[in-house]
C-alpha cells in the first residue's frame, strides 16, 4: 500500500527507472495478493481486510485494471460486518474473542491510527460515498476517547497496554 501511495504522490519526481522498477514490483505484489484466501477467511483480522481493500483500490488507481477494483468492492461487505452497533471496528479473530460480558474486542488505537484512515482512502479512490460517510462517523465515535494531549484512552480496549499510557 505504501509503495502504491509513493508511486501516486511522487511520480513526477522519481527517476523514470526507479518509478518503472517500483511500479512493476507493486503490480506484481498486487497480483499475488489479489483474491488471496486469507483476506476472506473467517479468521482474518479486520485491519488486514481493510488494508487489503485499500491496496486493491490503489492497484486499480495505478493500473486501471478492473480486477483490482472488483476485488476491493467484493470484499467491502466483509469489512462492514466488523462494525459494532455503537460504531466501532472490532476484529481480532473475527470477533470470536469477547469479554466476559460479551463485548467485542475493539482495538481503538489500531482503528484510529490505521483502519479508519485506510478505509477512507479506499472510499475516496473508488468513490464509495457511503463508506466515506461511515468513516467520518467511526472517527467521531473514537474521538470520545482522545485525551486532551492527543493520546488515546484505550484502557477498555483489547490492546490497552499498547495504546494507553499511565
């Protein structure tokens, strides 16, 4: 994904040979992961599927090859099933790991630092307006947990130690 973004953003300043080499590498990698079963597996984590959608959208943007666009859109529903009723993304092991009270495992830090942003990039590239609106709502819901200094209160999340400071 980052290589694709680099190719889009810096095409005009990259040496032609470098661009060509990186472009070919990106297309080869995109072809390898396209339709890979791990991204539709019931054990796939939400953040992997979201990044996959974005990678496929980026491959479409760079190549114009409809198979990448079609694959991204075909997996969109798999991503949307990872959103809770109260507007958060869950998803380690497809949400099968729940708290003692039955709550889904939400990784707030990962959501705000990567998943929501990647989903928004996907939505912008493929002009998926409803998904883009959803990203805004997801981010608004997450902002409730932003501390005044910009850190995250993920004391309640499944990776509290990773994303919370004491």
